C-alpha cells in the first residue's frame, strides 16, 4: 500500500494561520529557463514578496 505524505509546519498554531504559500516564477540567468521559487510568507507581506526580486 502507498503511504500518504503529509506536510506539517512547526511552531505555534496561531502563527500557522497567518502563512501563505507564494510561488514566484523567475528566469534563470545561467540557462534562460524559468524556475519556480516557493516560500511561506506572512499574509501581510505577500505584496512585498512579489515586488522584490
């Protein structure tokens, strides 16, 4: 039987509710291919995350 993979955060439960998974597409300077960067960011800082490169 296959095992189910479950992702969990470490830390306080109240802090977990304020996190958002942001995925940003960037072009690699070395190969020219597009690369996806994934980060967990606080809900209030999502606009700042996408404005900064």
